[in-house]
C-alpha cells in the first residue's frame, strides 16, 4: 500500500539489497524515488549494489525534519539500523511490492523468455 502522501510531504527511507546492503535517503516523492531505485535510473550506490527493496520509511511534514532524520540514521551503527528495520519489517519485505504494475525482475524475466 502506498503511503498517504497528503499527510506527509517528505520521506526518510531505507532501501536494501538482497544481501542487506543499506541505503538511506530523503525524498518528497517516495513512489517516484523508489521506482527510480528499482529501475536503476540513476548511476550511483543503489544501482551499483542493487538496493531495490524499500524496507523502511517514515513521513515528515517538513524537509528539515526528514534531512535531520536521514543524518541521524546515517550516523547509527549498522546493528541499530537493522533493529529499526526489523522492529516493523522483521522479514525485510519490499514495502513497495504492490505499488507498480511490473517489477524490474519480472520485466527482465519476460524479456528473457521472449528472446528464447
């Protein structure tokens, strides 16, 4: 389920890879930003390390609060970040799994089948 955008204008979020490499970011459009991570629309850390699963997020009404929270989380030790994720998402489920009509992995598998 998509987060309620009307209640929050900014989001602090954590993306993860299958091997639990973590990326922490801030955005004003969580739906769009997660899509960009999933489809690797920008070169950088999340594309390089395949951080394509939204595992945690929280909304804020002010950008300054989202940025402060991002900085706070980035200063935490890994174990504390993992505890934060697992407090609400113990199995590291992709919280955006039903936001889009097609996931990149599904699309790539379909293309591979067409090439055979």
